């Protein structure tokens, strides 16, 4: 069935960016409110999508297809299934909220909002694209505004952080481009259509390459392509050892951009693996999953948590906690069990909402105190009770307290992994303890104890800030109590994905 | 002998405009000289219209020494577009720098005439004369900024190097004539396709000399050393004209002569061409990184792009050649636009071309900076801009033709090029200060030129289909 | 060996001697005069090849006009004493010369005649035949050459014009 709702969701922000560019550059209020208005229709459409999404079918829904460059079989082809729907919803929501979180920007306002909307369009496009060429274009379209948003509106070391982010991601996308071309030339007829590639997955050779010396380890065309794709996506996740751009980028980026970066962009790494590596290269996935997804994921959890514990900068702490939490996603994906993979995708969604809250909260305190040194605060609970309350909610969700969303996804992941790899499950569970450790320690240092004299008169969180946090908090609680609101969307597609891989798993 | 005049029409139209501009210049007052630019634009527009109307025709004239086919018309359109943009972006610049307007515009038109002849030439003599007409006009254009020592030096250097290259070409043509008994490409091709024992060895020497001559003209490594100095010294709009139109004209002739008509010799120059392509890409990019001046950086970047274009020549056949034409179309707006932005930065008669001069441009002139970012990103090959689609087609054709290694080297090279293209963007947006308020050439025509180039950069990236179709029918008209 | 061949070898020998004279002569004016002689001998070679028109043009254009310019420039700059031996250039020149000779040897010894050797009739190089081919087969290049000359004139004027 042809449907153009997704097209609207992608191109309304793009059109909005053009409109913003045409507004007079001094009328800040107008620019802000126009930008906010532009993000409303995609949000409404996202709710409509949620209401009308058929949770029982495996296939892509709301697809739209049009020839774009027919000479090369390049199409405009968009659609969603269970793997992407939750990400589309998350993107629409966070884009809307982050516009409000950006109202404090006062440098080159017009450029900021135009780039933000362009970024919005790019993100939406990545999650909806079903043509590989289109996917790559959106992937790159998203990279550029991000680079500018960090590089122009960031903190003192913004230039360094922006270039680091850019070079890492560019390296990944070039590898990805080569992998895309390799798949293109091995698909018959040559096409960029992802659905065709998925259908032809069994045609991609798994024969070991002639120069490969180890007989017991397969390393064929599929594996090479898989690695190229994986490195491209691992940089985005970011998986150890490709994570070093993340703390720098987060620390320098303005609050709203940190939120988008952690909330949406990181998910593209794991989303890409699920969308591309899993169905298109199932044999390689089965061969690689244990070490490169499972073990690396567990290591990510522990390593990220330990790094977070050592930080004195509040924002860097949250950044490393992202590294740790994305480890659960990789771990869950690697288990190929219903619980594991559903938990992984739910964790993607939950991490998006929870980390968004955390970064917004750090932004609130930074706007007032102009520093983020954990040791420099103390006893904020007495001065800012509302703020502290919301922060506590976010922290508890992040450490996986029952009744909040983080708990559900982490438990599902660990349950799933336990059935397959008990060792990794134990490592993952250790991560939960470490997480609780650094978060509680932070709460104690920043919010409890004697009030710091300097911040006796610090103003309480204001209405606009609360407005950006409340919807996220509500979702965190709702998913924590009744996870089916999200899980129902995912289940059919993810089970199908599992079924593709399981026959190829080494026994 | 058939002597239909229709195939001469586009070239004659531009020539006529050139003569009108040259003569009218004598009869009008100093302050009315702006009129000449408009007459030039009008003439170019008429030529463009004729080229559109003639699209699809395939007609030779004067014993097939000149062919009017889609291939010639495709390039004619590129030349006209670039010439028109050059005129637009020079309208204020020539005043500021004290360049004589009448001669400037007429020389641009003369050069364009030469290019149109080159693209349509089906005879080595005609091609050579077209090349010389273009080259002489461009030598003079390079040196027209009389009060700038750099400009005169560049003109001298360009002239000497150009004469050198001409020597190679002419000697190559003479040897080929000696071997095949004709300068007409049809007859040369017929001779080469004839089954027979052996070609005389000096035919290969002739082919090699032709290769060297073309190498000079497009600036392929190791014949590139004149490019940076000449590009830097020439008045900036002329540099843009050179970097795009002159290069395109040389590639047009190259494609027609070496790729199609002399294609039986393919296997003999596959290797030298491959080496040339790899060296040109890599060395162009490596040297571009260390340049302190944006104009010089762009000069080296144009060398690197000549390397990518050579991949198209190596790949040959239908896809390689189509992508060569398409790449030229995508390369044109971004490169020309970048030079137009440098033109815009000129203050009175002081060129401002260093990276430092771009600092803070993003806040002083947001739209100019945005256009410049588009050009840089397009040259670096970012989707969805023109440069990406162009590179994509070139590399794809290389893979289809079995030159996967060339494609991979090309991709790695474009990754390398990001370093220096990005530096411009970093300067414009992430460094404050630098550009002062009233230090631009604020001409609406120059802004128009920049805007048109930016629009073309986006258009060719997002909707490449039509141009691709044109390139293909242009290429297939060669057969 | 017939008379024509004897004549050719005498001419060719003289040509080589005068060409070497151009290169090895230290006095610039003497070099130039030797060049005139070489060009003149080439013109005579053309005459023996039934190409009187080309021969005459060779004398008129090269030996006449261009050499006059050469001498004019030499007198203008008076470069006595400027000429010094440059070892590097000698090496370079010798290398280029050897390469050219190397390239010519296979060509000359191969014995392959051009496929369609142009029939050198009585008329072939005469003014009439030249004019005919110039105004029929090569009328287009001829006309384009006039544009080229026009461009060159405009260019020369632009570059040489006195600045206001």
C-alpha cells in the first residue's frame, strides 16, 4: 500500500529549514517558534503511525516507492517495520522537545535552527530509508549539520571535538559506502533496493577468500562486507575501541545537540546492524555475533561504567554511561533469543528517553552554574527540590530500578543472554552494579550533603525546562509499568529477524 | 564538397558576438562599457538556445572536418554556461582591477569559440586550431591584470608552457598524419580498423606525444607544474574559467580523439593512462593539503579532479565515457562557484585568498559562506551534492570496467581531500574575526553567479537523471 | 646513385653542419646567421621535393621575417657576454638529442613507407595545388586560423597597450 506519511515526516523539517533560512535573522522569537511549529506535524504523524501500525505483520508498512535514478536502479523507497518504528517515534519526539531545549541559544540563531531541522530530516530519513543509496545519503546529510552544530555552537574545545567526530564518522561511512557498492555489484540485477538485497542474502558468497589461511574460521565475501559495515556502525554506537570521539563531542556540544546525539544518533549504529547486517549477511552475523557483538557489548558495559566512575565532569559521566548502556543493546542483539533481541531494541528506545533526560538535566544545572564539575556542587536538593526530584527519576531509570523503563529492557537482555551465554550475562549483570555505584555516588555528591554556599540562591528549574522533561519522564514510567506499549510494536519483526539468523548459528 | 553552414552556427554565434563586443568597445563611452557584458550574455544565451534547438542533430560539414553531434552540443552547453557565469562574475571585478572591459569580454568569447571548435572538431588540424584560438585568448586573459606583477608572470609562464605543450601536440599530429595519411579522424579510424600486418612504430610515438600534449593541457601529473602558479596569478574569474571550461575542452577533444577514434590503440595506452590517473589524483590531493592559500589549494584540487576524470578515460567504453561527461558537468558549478567566492573577497584591487581571509565569513556573509560550504562539500564528494553523484558514477564505471583498484584509490583520495576542503569551512564558521565589513565586491551579478552555481550543485546532486541522460546520448552520438 | 641523390646528400650534409654551427657557436649573431643558412637549405630541400611553394614560403617566412625579428631582438638586448656554458643544460640537451635519435632509428630502419605516400607530381607543391587544397579541403582550418590570428593581434595590443 502506498502511503506518503513518512515522506511528509522527512520533508516537512527540510522545508522548515528552508523557511527558517528565509526569515529575518534578527527576529529570534519568530525563528524559534516557527522551528517549534515545524516539528509538530511529524510528531502528530508519529502518533498516527503508532495508532495505525499493524503489529502482526513482518513486512514493511507505510511504504512509498518512486524511481529516482532508474539507470542505476536507485529508488526513493521508504517504509517502516518493527525494527524502525520505535526509532521513528523517538526521533519525532526528541526533535520536538529539543527545539524547546534550544531556546537559550543566542548565537547565529537562524543558522542553528535551520541546521537543526536539516538534522531532523536526515535522522528521520535514515530510519525510514529502504533503498541503500537513499540510506547513505541521509546518513551523510545527518553528519554535516551535526558537525556544524558542535563546531559552531559548542564549548571551548568545539573545533577539536567537531573534527574528531567528523573524521571518525566519515571514516566509517566511507567503509560503509564501499560495502554498499560491493553488495550492489553482487546483487542480480544490480540494485540498491534493501528488500531485494535481503531476499538475495543467500546469494552473497560465504566461501573463504583464497588468501585466508585459517580453515576453521570462515572469512568470505559476506564476512568482509560485514566487517566494513560493522566498523561503520560501531563508530556510531560507539563500541570500544571506536568510542573516543563520544566524550569529546558530548562535552563540547550544546545541550540539545547532546540529547539528539545520545538519544538518536547512537541508535543508528545498532539500528544499522539490525537493518543491514542481520538480514542481508546472516551467515557472517551468525559467525561474528558472539565475539563482535556479545563479548564486545559486555566489555562496553563494564568499560563504560568504569570510565564513568572516574569522571569529574557531569556531562562526561553521562556520556560514558551511554557507552555502557549501548553495550546492553549489543549484548542483547547477540543472543538471538526473543527476550534478548526485544530487550535490545527496547533498550535502544529507553536509552534514548533516559539519556535525553540526563543531558537535559545536566544542561539545566550548567546554564545556572556555568560549570559541570561534580565536586563543585553539593546539597542542591535543598535549593532545587523539583529539579532534584526529576533528576532522581532519571538516575533511577538509568540504573534500572524496577518500575522504570530501564529495568525492563536490561532484565530482558540479561534473561535472553543467560539462555545462550551465561558468562556474558554475568558480566552484564556486574555492569548493573557498577552503574548503580557511579550514579548513586554522583547523586550523593551533587544533591545531598551540606549545601554549597555559592549556590544558595540558585533559581529553581523553570517552566520551559520542565516542559521538555515531563513527557520523557512520563514515558519512562509508562514503559516501566506497561512495557507492551513498545514491545508489541517490535515483536513480530524481531522474531522474524531471529529466525533468519538461527539456522546459521554454529552449533 | 558538402558545406552546410548549420554545424558552424553555435561557434559562429559566439564569434560574431565577440566581434560585435570588440568593435562596439571603440565607439562607446567609458561609463557605458557595462553594456558590453550584457551583449556578451545575450550572444551566449542565443548560442545556448541554438544548441538546444540543434540537439539531436548529427551532421558533418566541410568534408567531415567539423561534426555537429550531441557530444559537441553537450560540451558547447558547458562552455557557454561557464562563459556566461564568468562574464557575470567579472562585471565589477574588471572595474576594480582596471582590466579593459571590451577586450576582456571579447577574449572570453573568442576563447569560447575556440572551445566550441575543439569539441566539434573531427579533424586534427581543426582541433589544433581550435585549441590554439582558445589557448592564445586565455594566455592573454591571464595577463590582463596589468598592474599585478603576479598576473604578468603567470601569463608568461602559461604561454611558455602552453607553447611547449603545443609543440608536443603538433609533432604528435604530424607523426599520426605521416603514419595514416590523413588528419581526418574518420579516415584515421578507418585506417586503424583495417586488418593489416603492422602499424608503423612512429604511429605509437605520435599517440604518445598526443598523450603528453593533452596531459599538459588538463594538468595531469607529471605535467601539472604550471597549474598552481598560473591559476594563482590569473585574475580570479579567469582562473574559474580556466579551471572549468579550458579543462573541459581539453577533455572533450581527448575523449573524441583518443577514446573513440583511436580506440584500436587502447591496449597500448591503458598502462600509461592508469599511471597518469593514479599519480594525478594522489599527488594533486597531497600537495593541496599543505597550501596556505585557498586559490592555490583549489588549483591543486583541480589537478586531483583531473585525476578522477582520467579514471573515466581509463574505464572507457560506454559507462566510463558517459561518466566522464557527467563528472565534468558536476565538477563545473562547484569549482567555478568556489573561484567566484574568492572573486567576491577581492578588496579594491587586493586579492584575499588565504585561509585566514575566510575567517568569520560564516557570520559576516552567511549566504556566501553557505554557498562556499556547498561547493567545498560537493568537491569533497558529499551526498546529496553534485560532486557525490559525479564521483559515484566515475567509480562505478571503473568497477564495471574491471578497474576496482582505481575505484578504491579514488575513494581513498576523496577521503584525503576532505582534509583541505573542510579547512575552509572550519575557517568560515569556527574562527572569528578576519573578514571586515566593507571589504567585498558587492555586485548583484556576482551574487547571481554564486547563487546559480550553488543551485546547480544541489540540482545535479539531487536530480541527476536528466543530465545523465544527456551525457549518455552525447556519448552515443560519437558512434 | 643518381644525380638527385648526390645533390640530396650534399644538401643534407651542409644542413647538418650549419645546424651544429647554430648550437656550438658562442657568438649569438653568428648562431643566428647559421640558422638562416640552415633554414635556407631546408627550403632548397623542399624545392627538390617538388614543393616550390613550401620552399618559397620557408624562405619568406622563416629566413625572412622570423630571422629578422631574431636579429632585431639580439641587437636590442645586445647579449654579448650573457652566453655561458651551463653544464646542466648541456647534459639535458644531449639526453634529449640521444632519445630523439633513438626514437628515429627504428623508424628509419623499419622501412615501412606511409600507407598512402602522397604522389609528388610536378604540380604537387606548386602554388596552384596548394591554393586549391587550402580553399577546398582545408577551407575551414584556414578560416579558423584567421580567427586565431585576430585573437593574437587583440591579445598583443591588450598586453602592450600603454596603461592610462
